[in-house]
C-alpha cells in the first residue's frame, strides 16, 4: 500500500507551527551558529509561505519559501526555497522524505513558471547537500567566492553554498525540426 503524502499551508499562529519553531530552536540555528532570521521574517513579513508535509497523516517535515520569484546570484526568475527540514532526522533518515520536500519545491516553482529553483545551505550540512545533489541541484555559488558586501546583502555566510536547479531548459538546447 502506498503512503499518502499531503502538504498543508500554515501560518505562524497555527498550532502546527510549534513543530517548525522546535526545528529551528533545536537544529537549524545550531547549523548556522547563530539565530537564523528566516523564522522571524516568516512571522513578521508576508512574503513567505510555510507548508508542513504529512505522510499517512503524520507531520514529517516542512518547507518555507518566498512567494514571489527572485533575481539573485545571477539567477533570473528564480523560486527561492528558504528552508527545508525533515522532523526527527535521525529516525527518518533514508526514507526519501527530503526528496519529497525537494519535489514539492520543484512543483511550486513549476506552477509559478520559474526558470530556477534555488536555496542556500551551510557547507557542513552534508546530508542536505547530498540530498539536493541527488535531486538534480548543482552548486551555483560558494559564500567565500562573494565579496563581504554581497554576502551581507544576501545574508550569506562564507561557509554557505547556493544550490540551484534549472526548471525549464533553455529553448536553444532543442533541435526543432519542421
């Protein structure tokens, strides 16, 4: 029997948001060695959405993304994935949940007619980088390659990577014959 997978859009006042808060408090902030601003910005601004993923009616992960397309890191018309997280990663390893979350981000980017899907990830988060590469992402930029002002503008640390995935291949890659 196949597992049922659904995504529920939530707000910061939703009771489910406590799971997102907990993930930031216990895991995400520790990865970055500082308090990540994504959660605070989600609460204060109206430019981000959060979806919780349920498998067989149990919450197993979430993603936070920008509602509008961006032009960042030489990527035009890009869908920005702010955060992707699997709850209880030690227990949920190798179940394909990260891939399901990346697939959802890809689906959202496609629905918005984005040309790229991108995110940033701290270089020490090997599990996330491995999952992203397995799901067709490439390393687009390294934080240390950017100037200090560029890093500050993008709120990017030297030890972070920008990963991206092409949504629609450029048309000149096709040999159109009539």
